[in-house]
C-alpha cells in the first residue's frame, strides 16, 4: 500500500513539473514572438520618423499592450504563480495576435 501511494505521489509531482516546464516554454516562445514584433514596429517607427511621418496610433497602442502584457506575464513567472501566468499568457497572446494583424 505504501509503495502504491509513493508511486502516485511521484507521478503527481512529475506531471506537475512537466506542466510547469510546458508553461515556461510557452512563456519563452510567446516572449520571443512579442520581442520580434516589437522590434519590427520599432524599426518601422524609426524609418517613418526619418521620412517625416508617424506610425499609426493604433499600432503604437497595440505595441504598448504587448509590452505591458509580456511584462505582467514575466512578473507572474518570476513569482512562480502558475495559474496567474496561464491567464497572463492568454492575455498576452491576444495582444500579440492583435499587433500581428495590424501589421
């Protein structure tokens, strides 16, 4: 009986660890996508500024939402608050997608 309980406990710990690792990998992937998009927008803004133009305010706003959402997700990750990280990743994913569509 004790052996069965030990195996169940080990399996629960292993699956929890795998879930956290998967969540951290998801964070890393989304942060990389967000960073790339923000870099593209920054380059567009610099190029337009050299031409005497401005970036559309909707794109600027979308970029700021992405940066804020990724920073919030990083805070949850740093605090190891996994349920909150899941929520913040979902929100950040939405903002990244919005920005991508605007480009």
